[in-house]
C-alpha cells in the first residue's frame, strides 16, 4: 500500500516526526488516525532492507514512467517518501510515455523553416504593402482553389507579421504548427496557455482567401466577442471583413430583413475552439428551434402538489442513471384517486406526463445544481461551464414542471420547429477542424463520428506541473474537511488555489466552511452576484494567497496568470473610469414610481488592483476620458459599441484615431504601473510552487478532469493538482454498482483516506462506465438524427427553392402533376384491371381538388385512355392546364399577385407540416424502443416508419398547396383611384390572409 499523504513530499527522520496540520484541533479523529496510519507504514518500510526501491504502478508522480517511487537508502536511517496517496493507485489519468508532440514538430519543421525565412522580407514592408500581399494571394487562391497549400507559407508569414504590428504578439513556431494542423482538417491538441486563439487566425486567414468564408466557433458569446474584437483586428488589418454572431441578436441587428437581403452563405471551412466541449459534451443535446404552444398551467400546479405528497420507493422509483422515474402500482392508484380520473393515460386529458414530469422536477432537477432562480424565472445552469444558459428551456413540459415546483409563473410549453444534432450540423462543413487542450482521450470518437484525426502539438515550453495522487474518503464530510485542510496549508505558503466544484450548491457549501475557517476567498458560479464579477475574479485568481472556488472552471475558457493579470486589471480600471461617461442610459426600461431603476455601474472592488494609481497616471486617464467624451459625446454610445472601442484601445497595434491612441496610452501606463507589482508577486508565487488546483469530484470523463488540471502549469509555469473524492460522489454512487456499495459498508471511518487495489479498479471502472454511457447516448442521437438528416436536407432544399426562385411556375406544375398521380393511385390503382376502374369516383375526387376540371367525364376518360399509363399522362396534362388557367385568372385580376401567393402558400405549408412531422418522429422514436422486446431492431423500425411518414408529408405539402392555389381569389378593395390591391389573398374556405413576400410563418390549416 502507498502512503496517503496530503502534501507533495514529506521527509521523515522517524515516524514520530510527522507534522500535523494546524487544523488537527478541528479534526482530531482524522489526524490521529492518519498519524497512526503513517507510523505503521513507515515501520514497514524500515524493515525492507533487501531492496533499495519499491515501484508501485499508479498515478503520475515524479517518476518519468508514472510510478509511485519509494526510495529507502540502506546507509541512512532517514526515509524520503515521494508522496503517493491512494489516488495514485487509481489508475492514473496520464499514460506512461504520453505523446509530447515531438513527432508533430519534426513533421512540420521544414514548412516552419520556410515561413521563418520570409520574416525578414515582410518586416521591411509598409502596412499598405503588407495588405497588398493579401490581394495577390486572394487572386492566386481564387484562380486555383486547390492551391491553398502552395501559398500557406507566405500566408502564415503575413499573418505573423500583421500580428506583430497589430497585437504586439509574434506567433511561436509551435503555434504555426498548430495552424497547419488546423488547415489540414484535423484537431490540434494544445495545452492551456499555448495561445490557441492566436493560432486560429492563421488557417482562418488562409482559407478565407478563397472567398467562400470561414466560421470560427467557440463555446459562448463572451469568448466569441472577445476573439472577434482581439484577433479580428489582424484580419481587418489585412483587408478581410469580420462578423460576429451573438445569442441575443435581434432581427433589427441581423444583416437581412427579406429574401432579397438573405446573406447566408454556404458551408466551407470551420474552426472550432474547445472542440471537445462542442462536439463531445454538447453533442448529447440536439440544436432545437422552438415556438410557443398552449398548455393549461393548472395541470402543472396540481401535478406538483401530487409529487410533493408522494414518497420515493412507495409511490415511484427513480433511475438516476437514466434520469427517469416510474410510478408504482400504488402511485398510479393514488394519483388517479386524487385527480378523480379513471386512467392517467386517458387521451382526452393525459395526466401521466404532468405527474411524471413533476416527480422528475422534484427528484432529478435540483435548485442551485441544475438551475437557479432569477427574477421569478428558472434559468438552466450549464453542467460543463457552470454558466447560466440564457434563453434555453427544457422541453416536453419539464421546464414548466420545475416552475410549478418552485411556485413560479408558468410559461407556455414549446413545440419543435426545427432540430438538428451537433454532429450533423458540423458535418455539413466540407472542411472541419478544431483545437482544445484535451482531445486525445476521445480520439476514437472524433475519428469514428467526425472523421477527424487528433494531433498533439508540442508545447512552447516544457510542462512541469505535478499532478498529485487522488485522496478518497468514504463520506463527503471527510472529503470536505480534507479540502479545507489542503486549502489552509497552501494558503499559508502563499500559493494561489483554484478549487473546482461541480455545482452551485457545492461551491456555496465549501465557501461557508472556508468562512468559518477564516480563509478569504472568491466564489465563481452561476449566481447573478458572482457572474457579474467573473472577469475580475479570474484576473486575480493567480495572485499571492488567492483562493478561488469555481463551478466547472474547466469549461470557462480562461487562463490564470501567476501574480495576477496586469493588462486585464488595467483594462478593468480604464473601463471603470471611461464607461459611465460615454455609455447612454438603457432605453425602454420599466421605471417604478416608488423605486428608481438601479444605475448601471462598472465599479470594481479596489481589492482587485495591486495598487492605487499614481497621481501622474490618474491625470493621464482623466485627460483621455475627457477627450473621448468631447469627441464621442457624453453618454451617447450603446454599451456594445463602447465595449468594442474600449477593446481596440486596450490592444497593442497602431491606432490612427486620436481618441483611441490617447486611451491606449493611458491603458499602457496603467498596465506598466500594475505590472511592477504583479511581476514581484509572480516571483513569489513561482517560488511557492505556482497555482494549486483542487478537484472535488471525478467528472464524467477523464478529459474533463484533465481540463481542470490544465488551469495550472501554463507556459512552463510550476503548479500542481490533486483530486479529493468520496464514495458518495454522484459518479460513484450512480455508476459504481454493487462493488462501491459494498466498500461503503466495509469502510466505517468517514474522515480517513481509503486505499486498496480493489477500490482503485472499482473507481476507474465507474468512470469508464460513465464515459461509455454518454458515448452511447451521443452515438444513438447521431444514428437517429442520420435518419432525419436526409429528410431535413430535402425539405430545406425545397424551401430554399421556393424562397429564392424568381418564377415558381415550374415547381407548381410539378406539384400539380404529382398530385394527379397521387389521386389516380388512391382511387384507381396501378394494379387494378381496366374493367374495375371507377371513373366517377376518380372524377369526384379530382373536381374536389380543382373546380376547373369540371369538363372531365367517364366517357371522355374511357375513350382517351386505353391503359393506366395513358390515364396518368392525360390527367397530368389536365392538371397542368388547370393550373395555368388559374394562374391567368388571378393575373388578370391582380397582376404580380400569383407569384407572391404561391411563395406564401408553399412556405407556410412546408413549415407547418415539417413541424408536425418532427413531432410525429419524436413519438415514433419513443415508441420503437419497446419493439426490442420483440427481437426487432428499434433503429431499423425507426428508419422504416420515418421514411413512410416523410413520403406522406411531402405528398401532403403538394396536395395542400395545389388545393389552396385553386381555392383562393384576390380581394378587391376600392381605393382612392379604384385600383386592385394586391396586399391580400382570399382563401375561399379560410378567409383573408396577408402573405409577406418572404414569410416563413405558418399559414392557416388548409382542409383537403
């Protein structure tokens, strides 16, 4: 067994010299037992004289091969122990002899040398001459689109030079390698702090030269805006245009308002930042566009009361792994009695879904874990980033059930208007790539689903972070006590500490314990008061003695700089002084007569800054702010525009604008003053050992654990990490199985670290189970969405054809002919003998669709059509003539109206029936799972039923459109000059509707 130590290295001259933490008085049992444990194992080591060392396979430690190494010198009585707690025996996260990317360096070394050889030439060019090179490269790229590889060295060299001039940053050779990996359409694994953001601009610039556009995708609005403002300057400097898409963009902001201004370009090349987060973590949930649907809210409230009264394992059972609940026989009976219904599944008033959702809301969706409440609204918390997912709602009535549980106003349920999986969305790009710090563990999934190879890019400086062994306790109480001890010990040495938690609730619990222990700290989670301070909290997380508790820090996409981020703090100071003077007050805000609205402030806590500004620098900032106000106007800019100008001012490139130049000068002066202090702090932090990361729970994947560890040790900085675990953690409790439960019963002491090979295997197996479980979910989603994907492409192609076509006549003729085929097949049938043909039935149905076919008679059809094929051709010609006749009638009454009406009717029917089709497929997917019990493959069953439903939907679209075309006529409105108005179309059955030129909203339901 290995020694369970809470420190990286302990030196013992004798067992009694074990140093007890100052918190031993607070947790006497824990420390007494730990001390006893250490004494026993040191005595055992002393007796081992036959060998000079012992090697135990385990987690990564100081040994180059990932072993826990105990060294026992024979000549001396002193024993030196390299700490190897039980987590070191948990199988280790990092494999022995891991790929460091040196093979990648060798592969691209020749091209890197070629790029470097162009540097001296480009340095001598003026800014305009450098931009002219872009024009020349663009011409070469468009003349031969396949020759991008040939212009890569020059393109990368140009971007490097532009980056030096605009940002003051020169991409390292390893960043050039990362850019080439991305250009090849692969995933570049680059460690935290290696400059992935700057890497992205290299292939983005090269591939944009073809004129087909490039999408750079990141995990949230903040990072998208930051990267657009920052590295976007390089692209703009070189003559490219840069756009930004944000979640809260309104129709007035988006660059199109009608079909004539539609600017959506085709898919060409996509660079995904934090690719594992988007293509793996987010891929379990499809992208959905939804619309409101009416639902009676009273049912949700009644169901919530029932759920609150019901007891677990008596009225219902809970499957935490599948996130599902089932009513027991008693639950069914009691629910039906309370609701006074005979059957919960009665189609006239289905109570089952309401009751089951209410129980899910009670048991599986917890406040401050899965969601928070803000302004009487339930806001989902992203389980990967810890941020609030603004505008997102759970579907199928679950969000409403949570609102009812919390006694909040219930919003209408939503209905799916469009849906696509992340996998199929990104697979639309012919060329796809991504970058992240942790992709190797998921390389097989990237290869099998996305056909993306993972390439490890070498680090610019060697990574020296030490990943200490895990510590496991029986109960969470022991775990949290040990975490507090670890934080206290690190804090006394001045080391900054980052503690990663998995929920808001956990971060608040730990924060309370740290307050009781008198340890100052910051909390970063989804709560509003913390979200607003995220930037300043991260900026100071690397300072001397800083303690930061962060919920899911792994997904926050930010680097922690040792000693503090002087430039970021300088930006916050300039922002604090500038923004109140130039940002105009928010408009349209409700103002209470009793209470004035809160005033927007950009004030930052003074404790954030390393020092107060000198009088000289205060004067410099004051002059810059005064110039900005006099040039831009007092409180005249929208906040987003002001933020963008501030961003330009806080960069290092050349500034032509006088105001920006003045603001930039003040920013640099502030940063210079702050840096004097942060550099001194950095030296102290480095000497103390760098940032220490504490994980408080294993995540669903080793990759996410690695992301948390990766917050420490950036750019060759020192650092360390350690995970504190409990057998009561969700991952082990839900996925651990009987082995973990047996161990929990066997180990009684809550605050003593546990260690055994059996435990090691059980915990590793539990994490593998979680990884496999979620992989299966993603794989199943992809397989089922593949069925929908071809249907989606067909429908959207048809819709775009209707939206963009100048003349829809050929499409409507096709619809008319196919509708004639459908009617003929349904009423005659291609296999029916001629003597059984019922012409009267056929003609009645045809004339029901089109009154212009009133010249058809049984005798006419019998004389003209000898075979079924003759009859089909005759009816097609008749349908085409009828449509053209109807078109002429409408054009005579209202010239130009027919095209507008046709587009409106096609779009509205496609949208309405596609929405209904998605709902139908959803029900089919839920139902086919039961067919597995009949030895039938659910996926094949889904494909068959989905195909049949799709064929019927497309036929229904055609029939509805043709029927509606024949049934409407223009509304004659007498205006001042007696002209015919073409602003309305009258449907004979459904009254008047107004068709916008490019409307995609649903039309009235057309009866057939």
